């Protein structure tokens, strides 16, 4: 899978179907960097014990590539590149949502007991975030 290049837009964000080894003893899915996702990952984090009605996200990343997976349960992801928006409903542990840099994202509608796993192309760096929507729009040259 080739590296996704700028200019970044929601059209580059897509559902990636991950390998699923079906087995009566339980299914198995695996992910290899650059083979199943268009980046090497250096970090994994997860959201869990999300209370009903809570919203996560509310930011964009300057350079980070991510794959978002509903490892258990379901939730919605709204992506926004400053011009176009796309909404995804994630509810399978063998589907990931690839999100390229410079995409504002909101995660909500978490089902009870859901777990959101994220693979990220780099380690945590607060300087990589746009946490203000107006600042994000300005940075990408879109009108606030
Ligand atoms: P944030 O990325 O805003 O969470 P979400 O997008 O899921 O709503 O991160 C929430 C807090 O956790 C913030 O203070 C930064 C911290 N954090 C880390 O220290 N390391 C990490 O890898 C992540 C993702 C967040």
C-alpha cells in the first residue's frame, strides 16, 4: 500500500478491510504496517469506558496518520477536511478507518462497552495537534 500524499482530503480517508482468519475457536485479525495501512505505526492507544453521550476527538493532526478500529462495540466518526465532511459508522474489529493528516475528526455515539483502538504513525506530540477549529481552517487555507 503506497504512502498517502498531500493535498489531504476526506476522499483519501477510507475503510480498510483487515485480514480475518475465521476459526470456530474464535476469529483472528492482524495488521502489518505499510501492508494493511499506508504508514508504519509507532503507537497504539485505545479509548474504553466511554460514558453514554460522550464525544472524543475534536481536533486535527498536522502530520499524523491513523487507523481507527472499533475493536468492540460501535461508534461514529465524522471527518472534515475544511471543505467536505464524511461520516463513518464503525462496528467491526476487522475494519479500520484510515485517517490522513489535516482532517478534523469527531467521535461520538459510542455503544456501551465499546473499545476504540487507534494505530498512529508517530509517538504522542501535542505540537502535532490543531485543537481549535478556526485555527485548523486557517492553517489549511479554508474560510472559518
Ligand atoms: P486526545 O488526543 O485529545 O484524545 P481524543 O482524541 O481521544 O479525545 O488526548 C486526550 C489526552 O490524553 C490529552 O491530554 C493528551 C493525552 N494523550 C497522551 O498523553 N498520549 C497519547 O498517545 C494520546 C492519544 C493522548
